[in-house]
C-alpha cells in the first residue's frame, strides 16, 4: 500500500482535532495518548549527535534512507513534545525526500499548536522540523546528483 | 435603640482583594476557555490601570525629550521623569535622589556596576563572591569582567533547603575579596537571604556589596541605608511598573568616582574632539534618551504599592505562600524545591515522573500561567540535580481560590500522566 501524501495526512489530522473544537486540554490529552503509542527510541540512539536541544525539552531524531524516501524515528524527554513528534512522523516519515523538503506543514497551526513552532525558546519541536527538512533536502540533492 | 440606626462600623478595608483585582484589566479574561490565573509574577507582574493610564497620559499630554528642551512640554516631561527618581528614592529610602540611576532592568543594572566599577577597580587575583542562588544575570556580567581582569569568582554554596551556608561565606571572605554580589530573594526558590548580615561581614573584610533586588523589591520593605548596601539593583516591571525600567542605587561616593560605561548624549558636560568631560551623577550613567514614558509610569506603580501599604501586601503574599505550600503538599509525587527558613513569593516544585514542561503546558490549557524550566539559574538546578522546576509565584492580586484551582489541576495532571 502506498503511503498517502503529506497533505492528505495533514488533512486527516486536522479532521481528527476538529472534534475537540477549542478544548485545548482535550487536545493535549489526546497528544499525550499519542506520546504513549510512539515507541521509545533505543537508548543507543539517544546520544549528543542525535540531540536537538530546546530550552526545556530535548528531542532525539534519527533518519534512514530507503531509496528516495526517508524514514524517521524520534523521541523526547517531555510527553507533549513526544506526542507532537508522533504526529510529525505520521505525516513525514516514509515520504519522498523531495516532498519532505518542500512540505508546507500547515496542520500544526490548524490544530492550534502553533505555539510549539513560534519564537518561544521552550522546546525542540521547531528545531526538529527544521532538521527533518534539512536532512530531506540533503538526501534529495544526493538522489538527483 | 433601633438597630438600623446603629452606624455600621467602618472597619478599615485595608485589603479588599476584589477592589485590587478590579485595577488590573489583564486579569479579567479567559485563556483556553477558563478564567485566567496568573502565577508568573516572578517573571513580571501585571500592571494596574493607574500605570496604564499614566503611559497614555504621558504620550497625550507631555511627550518630549527631557532635560535639554526649553519648551513647556520638555519641562513637563522632565518634571514627571524626575518625580519618579524622587519616588524611587523614597521607596528604597536612599539618602539622595542623585543616587538613583535608571536602567532597562536588573540585568542592565548589574552590567552597569560590573562594567563601570569592575573595570575601574578589579585587578588580577582579586575575588568576587556570588552565590549558588544567583540568576544568570548576577553571574555572567561578573564572569565577563573577571575574565577580562584576571579576577576570580567564588561561590557561596546552598544547603538542601536552599538556604545559603553562611559558615562557607565566612570562609570565602578574605583580603582578596573586593566585592560580594548576592540576591536578596531567590527567583527560583524564594529563599530570603540574610543580606544585612552578609553586608556587615563583607564590609568588615573591606569588600563592597551589590544586592540583586529584582524579586525582593515587591515582596519586602527595602531600606538601603539600613542595609548599608553599596549598590541595590532592581527592576520596575516586577513591581507593577512598565517593562524596560530598572534602577541602580549606588552610594554617592562610589558613583562619583566610577567611570561612565556608555558614552553619548545626556551623560556629557562638554565635548571637544580632544577631550570630553562628563556630567554629574546620575546623568553620567544615563547616556542617550532614556525610556521616558515607562519611567514616568513607574512612579504610579510605586504610588499603587504605597496606597495599599507594603506591609499589607507582604502579609497577603505570605498568607498565599503558606496556603500554597499546604495545598500542594497533598499532591502525590510532588516535591518542593526550596524549603528555606524564610521565603517570599515563590513555590517551586517537581512531580515524580512528569516533566515540568508538560506540567506547564497542561496548566496553560486550564488557563493557569506558571513558569517552568531552569529559571535562568542553571547552576542552582545542577546543585539540586534537576534540569528545572515548575514555579508558581504570587502577587498582591492572587487569591486562595486561584491556588485551589492550581492544586485541583495538578491533581488531574498527576492522575492522567503518571
């Protein structure tokens, strides 16, 4: 089965979150549940090289290339960041490098979580998105050359 | 006697919390569908309407650049600006208003003292004593100047409660000690330090003392002459005043011989390309156009505090702190960080198995604003073997009902997340 497109997956997530309307607490509870479903990253990968630092939360990210696609695995020391990572992985992992690099991740704002990608220095989530896209761009450059 | 004719006893309503809250427009809003609870007062307090009105009034009736204008608006603006200087002098009981220098905030103020006094006075091998409780803004400026001068920083340790170990301070003091810079109330733990004792001992050893009053200025009564501190540095925005306002109090004899640390307009007496002579204190340290409107507004914050009475504010905040300790101690897995003998304003805690970031996010979803993280005190967090805490900090407009909401929400978070 082919993986649905990035935007199809984003739209699915927006649809799911629309059930919560503006109940921020219910959204965070759902994100917390997602965090429990995302497998922990193996300890050997939780090393400085894979660490993306935020002011308060830490994120570890690794990627593997499979042909023209990138597969991501990630983890965080805070539950809510980890739940958001689960959403990001659902959207981006196993997509074509070219599409990841170009992706417009509009779902984060649409589900009311734009505070995580704003200018507050509180978490590694925004840095993680940048790193995922950067890795995809590097992989794509390698693929086309 | 007809009971209805008995005059109602006019009990002095020293502390009418509803009336106080009515003066803070920002408090009357919903956040994430819930009535806002603002417990991030150690970061910055909210501003009463008198302060907000003063800012608008300033711009609408007197906005002009100060000190040099010959026109009426410049006179008005200068008078309002200098009225705040006098008001601050009274607020901390300084001897003279020339000892009050306006800055952007506490960080700016400590940098002023470190750059000016430090550059002129520190020499290789000299020692500067700070403490483990310090905010980064009372660590880094000293590191920068000490590195430049070859001076050495010594650190007073804290015990497990978050109290300074004074015996260790005694041992650190030596003829090499030139300056001691300590916080009066810890922003991360709320510890009230015995600064009077520290100042006496430092003076006996021939050292000067800087007191970081960022937190204490709104929670304690400040008398710089009784303390006999050499410098007292604080912020306006943590005591109901506008952001971008701060104060350095310094003893006249020290300020007069300290070199300016920024050059420009306002701080000069006469400029030629060969040589410039400098203005008198305090203007020598106020280069450029200052933050006039906000400093004008700051006077109204001081008036607000005085109208309530500092002792009433202190009593209310002590009550809230005791109540918070009592209520939060029943939360499963919650551990207080900072259980000093004397505390003000702050309750800092961790909860077993739940990251402070998650606590802060979940509380925000319930409309409760607290601060989480290392509170710009990384060495202190390292001392306690943690990477941060959740911190609720209280102010005059907070209530026990709000603390009840915090405790209930924390119960819910613990139930859900652990």
